C-alpha cells in the first residue's frame, strides 16, 4: 500500500473540515446545548453531534501509515497542560478499573512484555499544525481485553498524572491503531512527550491523546466532566 502524501494540505477532507470547525455532524446541528441528558438524574449520553460523527467511525479499518523516512522530529510541539509531572518509573503502575470483570494494576515491565505495535502516523492538533511521528507501545484493545469489560461498558476515561482527564468512546479505544505508547521515533518516549505512557492514535485529534496516563476507567455513561477541553466547549468525539 502506498503511503499518503505527507503535506498538511492533503489531509482527508473530513479531517480538514473538523479542524476548521465544520465537520460532518457540525453541519447538521449546532453543538450548543445539545447534550442528551438521562431523565432527571444528570447522567450524560453522547452529544448529538458526536453521536452522528461516531456513525462514520469504521472500528476495524486501518488508517494508511507513512514510511519511517517521513518522520518529522521537529514538527511535534510540546504542549503542556499544567506541568510535566515527575514519575518514578520503578514504582509506576497503570490501573484499569470501572465496568470491568478483572481490574488490573500493571507495572511498566508487564506492559513492555506485551506485544509491541509500532506505527508511523500523522498527529493532528486542533490548533492547525500536524507532525508525522512513529509511536510504539501496547494496543489498548489488548489491555481492555485483559480487563474483561462488562457488557454495559460504552466509554473509557483516562486519568493523567498531571491532572488532565479525557474520555473516549469504547469503539475508538478498541481500534487496532489506538496505542498506549512508551516509544517515540524508535526511542524511549521522552518525559516531555508523556512518558512513561501516553495515548497515540491516527483517528483522534491531539487533545484526545492524553500524556502521562496512569488510570483507565470503563463506564456505562459519560459523567458531567467528559474531558478537560471538552468541558470548555471543544468537540467530544474529535475524530479524524
């Protein structure tokens, strides 16, 4: 399969329109005030626009990747939420809990003993810049399978060591190119880029790809807080 052109101008039309704020469901309805609320109890379902966007997701279709020669080491900007946390890698443990039958607490050695998946993809920021990066790590679908999600699980929350929080739909989490990465461009993931673990995926905008991930929680519905930027008006689904 030939790789796509690596210029920003050749992004899929749907991706370009999303960055411009004009994506699929956004043409149909305005995002303001269109969150669906379960009768009187304050539990949130997927916003209407995001529900429509989710219909465009093909959970098992791979996004074309780039050759290693296309990597742009200097193009990935180092956005920081509050601060770069200091994490003791030897004591670090990733927890997976919530709507699962087998909660997990895994150290980095256990994670790195799982099958390694490497991919060269485009990282797209909502601010309008993009970078081609090689990520290496564990497929999130492998981790979720180990935790044995319950039938009612529909969403996944990610908690980061710096206080950042994010949520995804379960189908996007299970996409075969959604990784919990511990490598970048063939080397150990730098602390400034999210070490020891960060999300990496070609199907979501950059603000969905949390750094310094320490906790994963499966849930049957969205809470009042869906994500740091989403709670300030950004799109929740944020797919490419």
